C-alpha cells in the first residue's frame, strides 16, 4: 500500500447572491416569510489529507477547514474499487 499526503488552499468570493423563502401554515392558511440569508463575502478553505493506493482500491481521507464567511470543518472519506 502506498500513501501520498496532499494539501490544498482555496479562496472563495461570493459577489452577489439572493435567496428567498416562505412557509405556509396549513391550519390558518397564513404565509410567513423566512429571513433572507446574507450569502455575500469571502472565505478561505484549507485541506489536508492522504491518498492510499492499493492494487484495485483507492482511498482518500481529508480534513477541510473553512474561515471567513463560511466557518467550520468537514471530513471527507472516499473510495474507488477498480474491477
């Protein structure tokens, strides 16, 4: 089994975005507007992971971190079986 580390860095900028929504109460037939989210802004995304190679199998594992408008972390696990 071979393992290869990788890193990634990305910059994301949302210039203009709008989202609208409403909810209807079926009991009273009233509509309620949902507050519009603010989607505009900058984010920096960094990724650190490993790629594992075997004869018929490829596995990826990665950790992503988001800072700026989007904040948080995510874990990605992915596999490919070659036949």
